[in-house]
């Protein structure tokens, strides 16, 4: 009996990552404040099909779920879905900032937070 989920991609190659790439997550503190949690990307796992889709590999393993990637230039991207100019704008796009002065590069809309959802954005208040 296989323990691998049926939708888990099959990987054909793993290549090293250049320094400066991180998977971003949100860390919640006891006082209900938030801060970005950065996980260095040490490699990229490429799917074993004709598409060669790269998945980030961190010290926790291959990240197959939808994730945000901090680029070396400071931008944050969820590949093929959305992009923010910086970590602060990314947090604001998730509705986790105190100032609405920070806008995402997509015109100040909040991204769909569901990995399986559509690419339709929900307008910010």
C-alpha cells in the first residue's frame, strides 16, 4: 500500500538553488501580532514530466503546497498567481498589516488565499 497521495507530483531531478530564495510563511505571536517566517530554499525539485515544474525544497522537504517565494530582489511571488513588491506589501495583501498605504503591485487587491481557488481577486476595503 502506497503512502504517497495520488496527487503528489513525481520528481525527476533536483537542482541546487541560488542563495537568497526563501519560502515565506506567517508566524503568529502570543500577542496576536504577525511576522514573516523565512525558510531558505536549498534546491528545486523538477517534475518528471514534460513541464519540468519546479517545486522549492527547504530544510523541511519539498514544498508541494501553494507557497509564496521571497526573491533575492525582495519581491514576493506565488508563481503564476500573484506578486508583491516586498514582504510588507505581501503581508498587507493577506490583510495582515496596520496601514493600507502599502499596496500590492497588482493594484492593491487582496490575492485569493486558496491554492485551489480561482485567480479572481477580492477587492480591498
